């Protein structure tokens, strides 16, 4: 069967070493490409994206676009994706939305298109799936964004919401300001998509500074949008009329994928080469790693663990790292330490000689990985603080304590994207065989994950049993 294979489980024989020339080529950013794909419905001209990661989320978003009437063609080998939304023939998002959270990017993008084309006057929204982080993740920001931008009316159904333009409000001026109480990467990206074709002046306050946001803003402006505020917390739309134009655009390198593989090498006390790293967007985790190295008893010269022979190849060498002290991390939106990576830091910090602490006010439910890591012998505890009763760094903060631990092999179950990669890190460190069921969570965000791990020396084997995410139509048929 053609498509992306999702094994039922993977087995890792850990405790070994990486290949001397272990190299990982970084793919396009998951946290940008889905927003960029949604931007393709803001034009009736062809759009082509390069450096597209081969992950299940991309395939699922592609199939949703096909169901909406778009022509979608894919060349996974060359990382090219062609989308031509000349006509939208459906106003209903399918059950595919259950598979990934970022399907909400299509909400605002489609409503913006419909206001320009009149193809439909309503949209039936399927509530998104994806990683739950120890419970359901609300979509309040995204629904409020639709009310703010379009003045839609809502009708509730069975796990769906239908939003419609009231006839009298269709071309009425809407609220000029949108803001969220906390910075939200997804809500900011969604705001860009919903407002890129609006004619009136609009402002998004408390906008996310995550690097994927200004990169998507740049793509939209190249398509003809009139957005301002790159890398600031206030983004403005100066207004334009009509749909955008097509074009060819590159997706930025994935900073989370980069950090994940470097932390894997750090946990193994080994070296790894990273091809295609975007160093500017990787500053937070790189600085965290640098602090640990500088405070350790590493035998080599201070900066020898990181070398950059060229702009495209970074070399990380942890062979001289013996023991290192624990650290206290406070996660925060960019340019602070990445909440996405704190789960992967956990098995690394468990190898420290003293305890470590992680404070995360961004995603306070990000702790489902801890019981699974405990099966590896990793000792942690967690508490959720509320500032009404405790003095903490935010309104609500997840506090995780990590004690020095001896990591052993175990059979565990994946639970979300980064947490599942953290289980793979622990399994790679532990001597003996470990089994990880539900590895598909990690395949949502790590392209060619099994092949990459095998190529750098991790002894990993995927089960023959599993499921396929169907392939998209091949690009070769289009040309």
C-alpha cells in the first residue's frame, strides 16, 4: 500500500553508540508548513512549497484540501508540495480533522476566502484532534478569533460547529483588535490567515514571537498580503482587496526536530552532525545546552562540543561529557526556553548528578510522559501551582522535579508528539530492549524518524503490523 506506514510499535536495543559520522538532515518545520498549506486557499492560483516534511500531519492536511476541492500533488522525495485551490467545492471539514490539531488553520482561511468569492456563506467545523496533553486542549482562542474577525453566528452540532455570515453583517466592519491572555503560536498563525485578505485595518496584540510566525507572515506578504510586525508582539493588517496570488515558497528548517536529535546525542554522550540547521531559531535550547556543558567537568575545550564547518553543517560532540549538575529551567514563549522540548530534556536531566526542576506555565498539562518515563526508572514528581494560592512565575505553572536516575529498559506507550520522542531517547540510553507502542505520535512531527534513527546508529526495528496514512497524488502526474 502506498503512503506513510505507522507501525503499531517499535523496539529499541539501547546502550550503544552512534555511528562516528552520524548525520541528520533537518526537514521543514511542522509548526509552519500546516499554516502555509492553509494559506493556499487564500488564492485561486497555484502554490508550490519546498522543504516540506514527510509527516502524517502534512498528508492529512493534504487530504482535507482535496476533499474541499483543491488539486494537491506531492513529491515526498524532493520535498515539494503543489496546491491549486482554483475552486472550493465543499464547506465542510471532514473527520480527518480528528487526526491533527492544526486543522483549525483552515477555519479562518476558508471563511476569508468565502467572503471574497461568495462560494459559500457558512463553514461546518470539525473540532480538531492531535495531542491532548493529559486532557482536552481547548479551541477557545480560535473560536473567539472567528467571532472577532468575521462576526459569524454559530450553530452547535454533534462534535461540530457551523459558523455562518449573517446577511446583514457580511460586509460590516468588525472588531479591529484581537488579543489573547497568553501568547499562542496557533492563534497568531490563525489570525494571519484569517486577516490576510481583509480590507480593513486589524491588529493582533500579544502575538507569538515563535520564528515560524514571521516566516509565514513573509510568505503571505509575498502572496500579496499587507501585513506588518515581523517578530513583534503587535501585528497589523493594513488591508487589501481580493484573493492573494500564488507562487513558490520554502518552509523554514524545523528547530524542534534539530533540538530533539541533539538532545538524543547529549543523552548518549556521543557526537552528531546536523545538516540544514537554522541556528538563529535554535538559540533557546542551544543556550540551555551550553549552560550545562559550561558547568560540567567536560574534559575538552569549552566550545569544542559545537563546531560549524559550514553554514549548513553543525557538529555537536558530547564525548568528553562525563557528569553534569542538574539545572532549573523555566519554559516560556520564544525567545525563552521551548515548552515543546521540556519532555525531551527530562531523560537528559535524569542523568545529571544532582536534581533538576522544570517550570512550565505554557502547557500545564504536558506531563503524561512522566508515568511512562518512570517505567525506565526515571524519578520525577509534578505539581500544578496556581498563583491564587502559591507564588509562582505565572497564573498556572506546571512544576516537574527530576532526580538523578539509572535508566533501564522498559515497555512503554506513546502519548503525544514530543513525549513519545522522549521515550525513544530513554530507550536509546537504556541497555537492553525496550518496546514503544503507539509510536505514531512521534511520526506526526519527525519525518523519516525510523530511518533517521537507524542511519545514525540507533538499533530500532518497527513492527510489520500497523496502518498507512494514504499517499497524496504524485506531483509527477501534474508535470
